[in-house]
C-alpha cells in the first residue's frame, strides 16, 4: 500500500476491507489527537478511552 495515500483514500480502503488502512490513518494522526485530548482530560485512562472512541467515530 502506498504510504502517501490521503486520509480519504485510507478511509475508502478501510471501508473496502483493507484493515491495514485504519492502522496507517491512526498512526498518522495519533500524536496530535492524543495531545489535544490530553490538554483537556488529565486522567490518562479517560484520555485513552476518548482517543479510541474518536477514531471509531471517524470510520
């Protein structure tokens, strides 16, 4: 799989059955998303849950 796929292409690929696509999408954005969540949520377990829920809702 191309590493330069857009987010849209990765989501379409995931919808079409390629589970690796969602992994790449999460890897691409995880540090920024988690940092943003952590600014507001000081509880690490809750921040982890919100992080996971965020990516589930994206798809």
